[in-house]
């Protein structure tokens, strides 16, 4: 909410009260509390991002691989959340969070929630559990890096394009961190000869 | 610290004070504060895990791939942290954390710190930035899943064995979430034809 961010920037996060925020936003206190349990949740409230990711994955074509489904979800984020008009807002939100350990902790937990939502949505497509978790981690990492790049104010590209490029790079980096002889694997994962090498 | 966990279990986390913990552990209050800023940090304090992971990666053979270096780090965790004697302790710690949103947030941030430490240690080996971040995420996911499996009290395997098997599975799952035609990539990541397919 812009009113809250303005106040956090002007007075500091600690010195801003719920009453200040409600007043600035033209809300009564009780309306505020209908949406948020406290001032902190103004920065984290709502499940917009989680919903966008889950819906995006569900809407991907049946034939999409896990990472293609993730790409679909990232498109939805670019279309409905990280729009050009929201770039300044999200960058300011990030600056407030970066300045407070308590908010960083909350943000970290929110990140785990997003990853879990991605994994759940993939499992609902019938993707195997572990593959869902791995693809979700790669998707969450892509979202994070793409966000870092997109929120750089010298960058004028749209989020969707940044995310597509980033996913492609994460994808290639993932392949390059795997030894070439693993990956044929359908069904049971074969024990990796590379990991075996270190074992003895 | 066992004394703190005992008290958290008996009285509840909220009802336990630093003085209670110091007394039970046979420490003066000021000695307690030399080690921990508050009672919460008893559960998170210390950089043992971060140090073990970073040192393990640094000690891997020069020829090790990023994920082989991660395997090395997981061995170190099994050798020096998640020992059989510590299994009950870590399970109890986890139970306290699971019961408190505030502690889950702190734990989430600690998880990000571990991932960042893995990525830093890989970069110091000369691994490219993005590959370091991807391998670190896969390593952190492996640590998390292996921990879940190992802390299941019906499981009597040693952490190192559990972690090796898990890394091998994460590895195979990672390969299976990637289309087969990416991964030759040395140097610049090629744009993925699979991602391109969705773009139009």
C-alpha cells in the first residue's frame, strides 16, 4: 500500500502506527484491520503472488514440462503483479525490508511459502514429488534473480522478458552443474557415478 | 543448548526467560549474553552449519564439479553436526520452531544464509555466479530433504548416507525437469528452445 510505504520512508518503519497508515490511506482503523492484522503485514499481506504462481502453473498446457509450467507462472507475475507501473513501488518495499532484520525474516518465510506453492501446483499436475520440489526451487530462484534485475532502475525491460531470459540462464546453469551422464533418468534415479566417486 | 530445549518443552518458549536458561545450564547471566543476544538465538546462534558447508566446499578436490563440492560439504555436516548423538536434539529443536511463527521466520532467514554461504564458497572456487547460485539452491534443498528424512526417528541411517542418496535423487530430478536439449551449454547459456516455444 503506497500510503504505508510513504510513511515508512518519511518517519521510519518503527515510528509509523496503524492509525497513521489508516489516516493517510483514508481508511478507518477497523477497515484497516479487516485487511491486515498489523502494520507489518501491509508489506506481506495478501496471497497475490502465491495465487498468481499457482494459477499460472495450473493454466500451462498439459504437455508442458515442469520448467515450462514455471515459465507460464512467471508470465502471469509479469502480467498482473510486476507491471511497469509497480516497479517503483516494489523497489521501495524492498528498501524498507532490507533495513529491518525482522522484515527480512518475514520475507524469507514468504519466500518459502512461494516455493511451496510452486511445488504444490506442480504436484497437482502429476509431477513427481522430488521433481516438483526441484523445479519449484529453480522457479523461485529465477523469480528472485529476475526481480533483482527488473527492479534495477536502469533496467527498462518488462518483467516477463527479464524472467524468461533469467529462466533460460538458470536452466542452462542447472544443466552445467550436473555431470553430463545423469539426466537420461526416467523412473528411478540412477546412483550418480560422480557422487559415487567421492564416496569411497 | 539442551538446557534451553528442556525448558522450552516444559514451560513453553514464551514462558522461559534467559535467567531460567542460564540457571539450568549453570551459567551466569552475563556468560549467557557473551554467547547469545537473547533466548531466541540459542536456537539459531552460532555459524556452525554455515562454516561446515563453506569449509566442506573449499576442501573439495580442485577437479570437483559444483555438485560434487556440495556433496563434500554435506559429508562434513554428517561428520560434525548431524551426528547420531545429535539426532534427538535437532528433532526437538525443530519441534519448538514448528510451533512458533516468529521462530519459523528466523529459521527461514537462516536457510537463506546457508544458501548464500554455499553460493559464496562455490564462487570462491571459480564457479560462475549463476551456476553457483543454482548449485547452492540444489544443495540447500538436498540438506533440507535429507534432514527431514534423517530426523524421522524410524530412520537409523547416518546423515551422510541419507544426504548422498538425497543429492543423487535431487540431481536426477533436476535433470528430469530440464528438457534434454539444454545442457551442452558451456560459456553463454543458449536461449532454450523449450522456453521459446511458449513465448509466441
